[in-house]
């Protein structure tokens, strides 16, 4: 029998309330922490991945690292684990950018995630898992242009990350 992944239910201040199965967290729509990371290289290019068909934001480009913080796991442990699992990167240089609550219903799940956003600085070539079908590096100006001309190119969560933390960098309205 497969062991269910546990996550911690948290309050708006990111205080842990109790552990719960991840599936139950999505079924009930309770708030739980998720790591999200932008990967930026020395040239200033942002690494983005196109989501596989079985994932939320299927076919759209999104932040390359994103995943649940397992119950009892630290943010940094989750950041390093998710970066290795999703894009095969060993995290050495990083910075915590901030946090915000992202709530949506998608693929018959209620995602009530407490996003904890990091930047990872790496020139490594990514090695994708089955959650992504393609990766591409973008200069900031390319992202800015695509955001204006073809916003559906990017997934909803990426838009929320940009609006919450990088609005001035991309010249868009913040929330």
C-alpha cells in the first residue's frame, strides 16, 4: 500500500496547526505550504518549464520549481528536494523572495497554497521529470513582451508570482 504524503495545515502567519494527507488538504481546501522557485542564470535569463498534460496549467510555461513542503520539512529542505526532483538542480545559491496565499480550484482540486517564493541562481542545464515536457530560458524583456502579447503562454500561478513580487521588474500592475 502506498504511503500518503503528509503536509502541514498552516494559518495565515505560516504557523503549523496540524499534519494532514496532501489529498485531503486539497479535498478540504485547507491552507498548506508550497515552495515555488524561479531559476535565474548569470546572464539574467529565467528558466521556465512547460507543464505536461496531466498537470495544472497544462501546456503553459510556469516557474520551474514548485511543490509541497512535506510535514515536518524545512523550507530549505523542500526547496532543495523539489529543485532536484523537478529540474535536477543541486541548489547552492538562493534567496528567499517572499510569501503569499494562492487559492484556486483546478483539475477537481482546491489548491489553497501558502506559496513560499525563492530565487535559485544556477547555470546548470535542467533535467526534467514527467511533470514538464520542455524547458526554455527567457530574458526579462522576452517575458515582459509575452505577458503583454500572449498572457495565456504562462500558467496562472506564474502570473500571480509576477504580480506579487516582480510587477515593477516587468512593468505590470501589482495586486
